[in-house]
């Protein structure tokens, strides 16, 4: 009988490559917008196995993973390759609003029972 691997190994991507997705909607899930003059420039999101967060670059060219206010340094050469392969994530087109139809009113008549004296 074949034995299934533990659930946590099934959830983790075994790839050694970094996956990068560019765009504001990607990094907004992991951190907040930085004020003008902040040393970080937010690029998108980065993922490798269970490591996932916002991708940013510092003024001196160092790539970092951002989760809230926590910064983790990333290998610059690996990140340059991953960013070169990445494509910007297109914003999902919003569903066009459905035309406003007049409300449907349903009138149900109640049955009336007349009592007859016996």
C-alpha cells in the first residue's frame, strides 16, 4: 500500500527557483505603501516554497523580502534572474455592472375560507 507524504510536504512547492510577480496588487498583500523618500522601492511579490512576501529593492540595489515591517535579504543574482523572467500582473477587469432592471413584484392572493354554520 502506497503511503502518502505528510500534508505539509504536499503544500510546499519543491522548486528551487524564485517566482516573482510584479505589480502593486501583489505587494499590497504583504506590506503597506511606503511614504515618499523611503529607502525601499516595492516591486511585487516573491515566492520560493513556503517563503512568500513582497519584493522590494533598496537604494543600494539589494533585493529584500518584506512582510509588514520585517525585511529579509535575498540573493541579488537569483532575484535579477527571477525579475527578468517575471511579467507584470494585469489587473483583473472588473465585472461590468448588470443593467438595472425594474424590480419584480409578485402578488399572492390569500385564500379566504368562509365558515358555514351547520
